[in-house]
C-alpha cells in the first residue's frame, strides 16, 4: 500500500512540474501546423480510427525509421488512435503530441500540395524542420524536397480548403 502511495505521489509531482512550464501563446495571426491543421475539424487519414497505418509516430523521430506499433500500447488523441512500439515511446508522445503527430492529418504531403487527398506508404516519410511529413511514394517525396517551403504553403492552404468543404457536407 505504501508503495502505491509513493508511486502516486511521484506522478502528482511530475504532473505539477510539467504544468509549471507554460509557454507563451503564439500571436493570433500565427497558425502552428498540427495534425488537424487547426482547421476546427480534423481531416485525418485513418484506418478505422488508427493513424499511420499502425506505426509508432515517435519512432520516425527517435529511430529515423517507420516502426510498427503494438496494438496493446495505444493512445487516442484528437480523434486518432496511435500505436506505440514501447511504453517509453507512448510517454514521449504524451509529453508533446503536437510534435509527433503527422502533418496534414497523415495524408500524403505532396498530394495535399497538389490539392488531392492521397493515402501514404508509412515507410516513406521526411522529418523537415521538426515536423513529420508522409508520402505515397518516393517520387512524391523527391518532388516535395525540391521546394519544401512552397509545398508546405500550398498543402496547408489546400488542407484548410478541403476540411472546410467537408465540414459543409456534415
């Protein structure tokens, strides 16, 4: 019983220490791109609620490769279920979910830049400026890499337009 109380106390202290590190909100005119794109309605590429075709979002950053997650180590964030290869990976994700969520809802970044929704191959990705971008194939990743700034700008604009159009139909 004492051990359980001690463990609970540690979690409370960790929670309090994390809460103290508040960050200043960005100015209203600055929109940080997140998994949902801040559209007000998440436009997500899911397999029956599962994001990234079941791959661990943290592995892309920490291991530099796509790694299948374990169906028993899960977390649901923003309408998407994420699988993780380890409990440590899940905890890392929970420390900053926005960092690890794929851009453009997990749709192919290059296709989104062209105004289309397309599925991805979870093994074909790019970490660019600390964000995860996924692609349908290697040719699309190469096209994206020729001018990533322009591709991201176009994809962001298209993401919001597609999300807005879909919202009208609900």
